[in-house]
């Protein structure tokens, strides 16, 4: 699973648009990744500010 660093997120919404499982939603500030994430990594690879990282299990 991946996480979004809310202090780095610029709220561009690209991660939400690129997610194949629609697992990213708008939060009060920034975006957050939901439980339906399949860890494909598209969001992290394409984030323009590198605000998304893989969560350590």
C-alpha cells in the first residue's frame, strides 16, 4: 500500500485520475489512498512532487 505525504501534496489530482482502481479520494487537505489500493505504484511513479511513497508493512 502507498501513502500520500499531505505536507508535500500540491493537490493537483493527477494521482486520482491515474489510479486504475479509483482508490484515491480527496481529503480535507490533499488526497488519501483507500483500502482498495492494489499497490500498482502508478500514483507514486507519476506524482509530479514525489509525495507518494510505499508504506512499510
